């Protein structure tokens, strides 16, 4: 499942990261989005980019390309 499939106000959990994109993969891991991490979707911008999530006690905004590198599941 992709991050864009989770509605604002709902919770999810990171299940993995896309293999091919090393730049985004390293950046997301450094921001604390490791497999097993739970998060809440706060809001999407009007055009869908960026998305704001609450993770590990802080708000994080991700661009569409960054969010597409995440595999998530709905909680």
C-alpha cells in the first residue's frame, strides 16, 4: 500500500522502503522512517504534494516522490 492511500487522521505503519532509489531511501531512514515505525497522516496539500505526517513526536512533510518510496499498511 502507498502512503497516499491512507486518509488524513488515520494511522499507518511503515512496512518497507523501495529498493531502487538509494537517495530517498537513505533520507527516509535518517528521518526515522524505519520499518515498523507507526505514524499518523495529518493532511495533504490541496494538490496532493506534500503530505504531512506525525512520526516519532514530530511533524514531517514528504514530497510525492519521497512518499512513493515508502511501503505502508493501514492500522
